[in-house]
């Protein structure tokens, strides 16, 4: 009942750990992930603006900060499950949206219902803000996986996470993607060069992959 | 490749925490839960046997010990998600079974494939062993929720978990269910009487509920 | 060197726990706190806008998301230390700013230096955005303390944190403060009524306190 | 009083961490260990059956699932202590059995006392089931140690644990031991080949050791 | 080999958690316990001195700081095990002493062997320093148990721990024991008066108990 | 009020983690650190005594065991902050001392006030005991950093911590420093030789550095 219920619920995302099951050196909560996505997106949008692209900051604020709120209701469902079939993925998204809609109906005061519906919608559309969110979200998967590979974690899941996110990002046409590939990624690969895992090779293979266009 | 991959994978269930997101005094991993289900089922089956019911111990062993193995692939999906619609539930079960089948195809040697397919199937059928597994699995939800209610954890989720599991159990026709309701549950309620939460009232309401027959 | 160093550094805030030393039921990292401040501020700004106040969303985005970034360098210094003397507080803020400035000089590429300097400045000024940040930051102290008081944590530090933050908020002239006091706080107090700690009384005392104006 | 006390007590084994004191990348609770022993034993027994050996599944179920229940009373006593002298070892086992017997006397209803005494007895006898339990228990020490060696943990304790368990297993005459040595262990060693620790050499030395027969 | 091995080994006591198995709000490592015993003993000795008793500070330093070092070798064996029989207790102490002696033989340079043998001996003799160590060690059990009782932890083990330690202390003839009973304990009981557990009653029962003289 | 408040407060140091923010394989609480400093200091003082130096054991006991008690009030402030300017450092020390003095005024009974003021003073003066405390405190930084470097933790902060502490120690004129450099450090470096980080080189560079005299 009321905004209090919403504010109170934010705490739950501190207790949902991403990528459950696999051995990892660093655990990340959904709320810490969400904050990092907000931070990346801000810098990515700065890069767009410095290239003359107009950014709707209010929209970017709304969609980045809330993009995983729905996990309060469905948890951090493993990526392979989400991607098992387009049909399942659609159904899971429908369930998440249904639960969020139900939460708004039950808890949010009439005068804010429209605002919350807009904010808690799926934000990854084809606008520049939606694309920045997509890049920022994948960027955190890259940093999450990199943090493991860098420390020698040999779980295949992190190689796949790193590789898949990189392929996804490189397929998005934004100035900030060029900047990331040209100016940020080389520093990351260089920092990872002391790892027993060959991060440079994994990176090169992902960058030269042609899967980018066929992936959703 | 090989049984090693299977044995090695068991570790992952130590890192999947049940009921993610909600505040709790005690965390339970899927592997600890699995062990407790094995233990409860053993005593429940002893009660059945002492009432003259024949128990297939090999089958009971197989289905109780492996009943959550599939969570390695799909994680601990929140109960409300699983129960959101019969359609989604069926699809999630299908995905889990598909992933388990794929794992067996890829990793288990030819001569053990049939055994693993039988062991890692969904065990909750209408045989006495399948029903015992159902009771044991719900019993652990009861103990998990009780451990929180007893310590004053006011999260609604644990009241619902306790109540739903109790209603489910009471609808199953087994001697061990009678024993649980008559001889075990009163001790539990009595132990919980010092809690600020009125466990006796929640228990009575669940036991007098008529939802039992309409629930699956 | 480069934006990579900045992105990489964000991880460190997941490992700084707020309010070190005191017994608590829930631990909060600085990054989880930062995300919650971003979320509260968004809704607080929505309330301002619905009252006809213009909000600079880009500025609000920048100052809320980065407001505790400096803790990477100085850690979460205990509030009583910060408030021990105005002189020490000023000096600590100067050190933090010096370290942030040094980090930008060393790591941020020339073309982004001005942007980072603006974003990582102290954001709590007298503009509507600065005041919203102040309210949102204190709101999270209220929720942090409430989560402990609600569960019966008798550490005096959380009573002080709750009380001080409430007094601070009530002294700020914003529509969202009125909304919080009239519509959100009563729900919180009502939810806390089962606690052995008398949250309603602590709240009433804070609200009727006259310290608000004399405090900075 | 009653089965409830027994069911409730199972939780305690989730809070006893194996191999206390030594640095490790992964912690294992006694309950997670117990579940893995149940799982290994099931597959080991399948291998025996496929070689024409009759397995008493009820007995195997009972002795594997409960084999460390006594640690609730005495904790996870360090292996070197247990093996310090035959006299101490016998006395510790006597204490554990005395405490288990006392627990059954006090808590288990008359009609189940005999069943619990049988289930909670020391299960490692010379029957095929007792030997399978011994292999499964040592197998988990191997996996526990392997998980550390594989990640470069240089604590000597894990080399000793791996080596001692391997020597113990190889001295047991079971088809499943042959299968483990021929078909599972090579995969494990191969997976561990990227570790800075020479797992292959440690394995070879253990396998060619002649201590097996002199050890109990 | 050498003092390095000894210094390095101290880390292990940070990873041995006291009172394993039981639910607790606060975990305590053996090293944190050791430090608190050192601190209590210092104040207890100050009280003795202020009553004209001569204290050998070097001896007190040696025996308090090292009193649980042997747990590196045998772990934190549960109190009920230690007290199961005088015979077992003697044997466990013998094993611990044997392992410590072996460690000194192997690792400590010749010129320090005598010093280490003296420091790592059992310090609880009938001298004033030995008695202060006994009081300080039990005092930490009281604080450990009090921290649980105060927060409503209903595990019987903590009532027993509190009660047994109090009875033990009150039987020791030292000025600091009088001071503790007259001046410190009442403040503790008063602080605990808000707990749902009746700490005052448990305290009174322990203080009026006549077991003190029959206990060792 | 009273010694109880002081004894109770010791618990808080178990919950303050040293070196917050940076990734580490092992976390150390302030209380575990304090205990290790007590232990090192004991052996360092033994070395002094064996070289004919008189040691005031009571003073050494007091200053080593309490040397970080003030962190209860100010937390574990990051070393770079403390060293940012001599002015800030002086002010922070003044605040800590002020808070300790206030605590003693409020809580410690009249007859012990003088004792507590002496014990909780800054102990690092130029007496042999003050210098031993300085060496012991830095020695724990060396072990803390070594534990990370040894396991391949590439965070620069630990190289700096190791190096700075070593330079500081080598500048102190004590027999135990000679012993450490000649007899303990070589064993440590030798144990660390398997690390991917070149600990020997870092050590050599620190030992041949000439910064020692210019540093405070």
C-alpha cells in the first residue's frame, strides 16, 4: 500500500545474487549491478552527446535505474533458460510484466500509476536511450566475467558470458560502442594479460565473429 | 564428458540459495535442502512400512536424492513464477527436462544413460514413493518457513510458504501424513509458541482450510 | 589510464559496507545504497514535477548516481567522525575532493575531464536537484535504520540515525518532503508497529523536535 | 521430544563447516557433504549392480544419508586428531555413539527407537553397502581437495587429503573403484592440468603408493 | 620452518568459528575470542592490583594471548564432548599438547624452543594469573551467550553456556570476581531486561546454585 | 555505564573489516588483527630480552592489546587518507583521542579512569615497547599483504602495503628487526616463490630503498 511498499521492496534486490550456482571470486547483487549500469550509461550518453547526438536524460534515468526491478518478482533467471526458446523467453517476460503490473495496481497511488507503468516497462527499445541501456547492461556482464577471467576462474560460463556480451555490443550502432571497442576494451585486455586465461584471444575471436547480426 | 562432469556439477547446488531476495535469518542451499528431503523421506517411509505399506527403497533413494538436480540448469525459480500459470509451469518443466536430457546425452557414458534418465526424471508421481517425495519436499518448506517465523521474521512470504505447504501435505493420503499432523506438527507449534508471530493460529487456519482438494 | 580504470573502480564500492562495527541484521554496500538513492530521487523528482516544479534530469542523474563515488578513496567514515567538528568535516571533504581530482587528472582522457569534474563534484547544493539528493540520501538512512528497528535491533546508533535523518529531511522545503511526511512515513510507522522498539514514539519525537533549523 | 526434535536438528549440520581453519576457495557444510555422498553412492551402487552385485538399497540409503549425523554432537573433528592414536579414535567414536544413543533415548518415540538405532549406527562395515559408503565418503574428500588444488590453493592439507583418500579408495575391492580409477579419475586429472599445482604427479604418486594395505 | 611458520599459522584461527552448528546472530572466530580474553584479563588484573595483589604481567601476557593456540591443530571441539568424561578430556588435552610439542620441535629454532614450550603450555593453573585466565575465558563465554540471549536467540545451548560459565566464575576466589559479580554483571542483566528471554532469572538461578564447588 | 559498556564494546571490532573496498582472498577484522599484533609483539619482545634488552611487559601488554581500540569510534580509515597531509592526520588522531576520552569520562568508574586513560593512549612512542608495537603493527600489514600476493591478488594496494610496511620496519633499530629481516623474511619470500607475483623482487626493492629515513 503506497510508495512505502515500493521503496521498501528495493532492499530485496540486494539479496538476489547474479549468476547463481557457478564458482566466482566476486558476488554481485542485482542492486549493485543496477547501479553500475546507471553509471556506465551516464558515461556512454556523455560520449553520444559529445558526438552531437541528443539524449533524453529523463528517459535514460528511468529505464536504466529500473531495468531489473522485475527481478524482485521472478529472481535472476539463468541466461541459458531465458534463451532456451523464443517462446519461453516471451512467456517469462510476460509473467514479469504481469507481476509488475499487478504490483503497481495494488500498491502505487492513482496519481503515480501512469508514471510507474512507464518507468517499469521494458526499456530496451530502438531509441538511443534504449540502445544505451542495452550496451550498459551487457557492459556489466563483460566486467563481471572479466573480473573472474582476470583472476583465473576457469568456469566456462564466464567465457561464454564475456564473449556473448561482446558480440552483442559490437552489433549495436552507437558512437559509444566505437569508443568502447577502440579506447576502453584495449585497456581491459591489457590489464588482463597476466591472467592464466588468454583473454586477448577470447576477445579477438568474439570481435571477429560474424554471429552479431543473427543474434537478438 | 563422463561421470566426472556429473560428480563435479553437484558442487554448484551448494551455491544456489533457496528463496532469493527475501530477508531471512537462515540461508539454505539447494544441496542442504536435498539432503534434508532425503532424511525426511527415509523416516516417512519407515512410518509407511510400520503401517504395512511396501516401499521400493531403490526408487525412493533415486527420486529423493536427485529431485532438484535440474536446478543446476535453471536455478531456484521463485514459486510464484512457477505457479503463475499452468502453461508457464509446464514450459519451465519442459525446459528443465530438456536441459537435463541434453546434459545426459553429452556427458553420461552410453551404458549409464538409461539409469540417469530414470533417476533424473520428475519423481513426484502417484506411487507411494512419489507421494513421499512430495510430502518430504513440502516438509522442508514448512521447516524453512518455521525457522523464520519462530525467530520473528515478519516477511509475508514465509507465512505463505508455511501455509501452502501445510495445505498441500494435508491433502495427501499417506499414513506418514497422519503421523506428521498428529505427532510432529503439535511439537513444532508448541516450540514456536514463544514467537511474536502467532504460529498456532496460522497452523489452525491452514489445517481447517478447504483449498486442499482444489490445489495441484 | 582511461575510462576503463574508472569503470573497473566501481566494483570497489560493492565491498565497502556502510555503518561498520555495529551489529545489524542487514548489511548494505555503498553501491546498493547509491542505487537506492537514485531510485528514491527519481520518485521524489516525479512528485516535484507533478507539483509544477521544473527538474533538470541530467543534473539529477549525475549528482545522485555519483554522490558517494569519493568513498572509493576515503571509505565509509563514521558519521560521528564527520560531524565531530566543522573543521574536520571540511578537511575530510577537501581530502576526498583532492583525491577525486587527482584520480580524474591521472585517468580520465582530456576530452572528458570537464564532464567528470562536474559529475563527481559535491552535489548537495541549494537547487531543487541538490535538495532532492539530500532528501534521497537521508531517506536511505531512514530505511536502513528502520530495517533494523523493525527487527528489534536495539543498537542506539540506529535510533540516532533514524531520528537525525528525519529531522534533517523535515527541515527541507520541497513538495516531496511533504508527501513523504504525509503519505509514506505513516505507512512505514504502521508497518513497524509490531516491533518491540517503539518506532511511532521515536518518529513523533523527531517530528516535533525543533532542532531542524539549527542543524546543518 | 519426538521426531520433530530430530527433524529440527538436521539444520545444525548446515552450519558446521568441514575442514575448519585452513584457507579454502569453497566452503562445504556437513549437510552438503552428506548429500554428495548420497549421490556418489547411488552411482557407485549402480556400477556394482551393472556388474551383477546385489545391493541392499534400503541399507545403503540408511547408512549414506545418516553417516555424519553424529557430528551434530561432536562437530567436525579434524582428521589428524581422529587419527592421532587408535585409542583416541576409539574413544571419540564411543563418545559420538554414546551421544547419539542418548539423543534417541530422550527424543525418539518407543516404536521408532530400534529403527533409529540401526540407521544412526556406524555404517562402514565390510558389506558391499558399507564399502560403498567408505568409497563415497572418501570420494567427496577427493572432490573437496581437488576443487582447491585445481584453483591453485597451496595449503598442504589439501594435498594430504587428496592423497590419503585416493590411497584409501584404491585399497577397496569393488567394481566401482576400478571404474573410478579407470574412467573418472583420468577426466579429473585432465581437467586439473591447468592448475599451477601438479595434480597429475600427486595422483600418480598416490596410485603407486604401497601404503594402501597398511592403512585402516 | 622457523618463526615464519608460527606467525603464518595465526591466520588459521581467524577461520575457526566457535560453537559450530548452533544458530547464532553473531559468529566469533577463535582469534577474536583470544583478543577479547586478553582484554578482559588486563582489566581483571588491574582490579587485582588495585586490591594489592601482585601480578606477573609477563606470565599473564603469555598465557592469555596463547591460550587457544592449540585449536589450530584440534579445532574448536564442542564443550559437551570435552566434558563427556574426565578420561576423554584428559586424552584430548594430551593430543593437543602432543601436537603443539611436535609443532615446536619441527618449526621453532633451538634458541626459542624453551620459550615457546612455556608460552604454549596449558595456562590455567592455581596462580593468580592462571585463575585470571580462567575467569577471562569464561567471561567471554558469558558475553558470547549474552549477545545471543539479549537478541532473543532461544537455543538452549546459550542458556547452558551462560549458566555454566557464571557458576564456574563465581567459584573462583579473586577480587576481580567479586567486582564482576557486584559491578559488571548487574549492568549486563539490566541491559538484557528488554529481551524476551528472562536473563535476570537465569542469572539468579546460576548465582544461587550450589554446583560451583563440585564442578572442575 | 561501567566496565560492562567497555567489555560489550569490544565486539564491535569483530565487525570492522580492514582495508575495505579492495578485492581480497582473506578478510581480517580489527579484533583478529589486534590479537595477531599481541602475538607478534610477544615474540619480538622475547627476541629483545634474549639480546639483553629489558622489556616492561605490563606496558607492552597494555599498548599492544588496545592499540586499535579507538577504531570503534572512527572506523578503519584508509591509510592514504590518514597520510594525505600531516595536518589531517593530526586532526584525525585528535578526534579519535577526543572520542576515547569522552568514552572514558562517560563510562569508566572513577577509580579506573586513570588506568584506562593510560592504556588507551597512543602507544607508539620511542621506548622499546612503543617501537615493538610499531614493528608488530607493520608486521601484520606485511602478513596481510603477503597472504594476498602469495595467492596472486594483483591489486596494487597490497604491493604498496607490503612495501611501505617493510620500509618502515627496516628503519627501526631493534634486535628483533634484525632477526625478522635475517631469519623470518627469507622464509616468507621463499614460501611466496610460487606466486605469479614476484614477491622476491618487491622485497629486494623495498629493502634497498632509501626512503626509510625520510618517512615518519
